[in-house]
């Protein structure tokens, strides 16, 4: 019961803090953040391909590291890495 009350208090405290920060931002004339689609020109194109699973050199036996080839085009030209 105590843990449940603590969770509720934490949740309500977090909501109040978010509301306070939003009100502060609105009062200061803050702008609404744009999404990725709103700020990325259609001419900037990229792709991810050729996944390669790398060996576990640390010997931990957990997780995997996957290396990809990324290529595309941006304001500086085309790239591939």
C-alpha cells in the first residue's frame, strides 16, 4: 500500500512539473517543436543496408553488435559509410 501511494505521488508530482514547465515555456513565447518530417527536406535521402553481426570479442555472451552500411545524400553531397 505504501509503495502504491509513493508511485501515485511520484506520478502526480511529475505531471505537475511537466505542466509547470509547459506554462513557463508558453509564458516565455516558446515554440512547438517540429517533427522530423517537418524539418527534413525531401531531397535528403539515406538508406541502411548490409547488416553484419560482429563476433562477441568481450566474451559476455549477451546482446549482439550489428554493423550496417549507411549511404545517402545531404546538403554536402552523397556519402556512404
